[in-house]
C-alpha cells in the first residue's frame, strides 16, 4: 500500500467515525427534546419526535400509536393536570447502538413532581426505557419507545439489560497508538 492509499484509508476511517458520532449526537438531541416538549405542553413538538406510525408504550397506562395519539396524550386532561401541579420529565443520556439507518438504545426516565405542601420536588417515577430510532429524510426519529416503571414488576428491569452481543473491540489505532490496518491488510 502506498502513501496515497494509506491516506485514503485513514480519511475513510475518520469519515466513518465522524458519521457515527454525528448519528449518536443527533439521536441524543432527539431524546433531549422530549422532556421540554411535554413539560411545555407542546404536543405537536413531542409527536414530531416520532415517525408517523411510531409507538410510545407508557407501561401500564397507555400505548400510543402514531403522532396523533402522542399529541393527544400531551394535550389530554391527565397530562395537563400534571403540568398544572408542577412536574418535569427528565431523561438520561441513552446508550445508543447504531446499525446503518436504524438504532436501538436504553435509558432511564424520571418524573419529578412538585409538592406544594412540603415546598419541595420529589421523584414520582423512575422508568426503564428501550428505544428504536430510524433515519428519515427529516433526520433521526423515534419508531418505538417503551417506558416501564422500575417498581419491582417482573420484566421491567430487564429492559435495561445490555444486548447479548459482545462489545466491539477498540479500534486498532486506539489500542496500539499505530494506524489501523485495512481489512485487506489484516487478511494478508
């Protein structure tokens, strides 16, 4: 391999890493928009985070299918009463696995409520979340979110379990400090 080929290979590796980082950041930004959207009562903004036929399963209360259901939840009396009493939805940064134009992840969600009598906030609910995202012409969108309370119910904690797939090996240049060899070079 000559210097030009090595440079091309290095640029391709870097471009791939930049694309992967951009995907992860875009997905994290998508998740970060949920709390402010629902806590401001912006049903249309919350619904726009999903694909048209996306699913939001708020176990065991409500399974929403499509943007109209999601917006309807935000505009509904139950959610509006939460907002009127003081609450906030806080989502943790998800663990994200991108596979081409699809991605999966898991995270926590906390619902914090205001207690006017005590003059303090308290954590009302802690939930496990699994996510499925898809790349669309408008950017990444949620195709499915399952939000299940960590209240001891069988199966809910398992939503947080890592996949059975082995962790990826570190990039050779990170492990050794030397430039990585191409797949052809590794095969010999």
